[in-house]
């Protein structure tokens, strides 16, 4: 599930022509704050499993562009 989520986030970044670092710096940290403040700690742990590095996002965008 985390890998599928990573691809969906990469698609969103590409669609909005945002820098690859948007996932690493904004998209994942935002929900982590929400999970830690409003939900259960387990929700934050699950969010942290999403591969979100600049390299991962760039690779996923490249892979999707090939298809």
C-alpha cells in the first residue's frame, strides 16, 4: 500500500508541475502532523512507511512517463 501511495503522490507532483522535493518537504510531513495531533500514533507510523525521497519521486515520475 505504501508503494502504491508513493506512485500516486509522484503523479500528483508531476501533474501539478511541482518540484520532486514537494513530497518529501510538504506532502508527507503535513499528514504526519495531522496524524500525530488528531489521530493515533499508529497512523503516523503508517504514513512514515511511504517512500518519499526526492530520488524515489523522480524515479516514479520517470517510470510513469515511459508507460
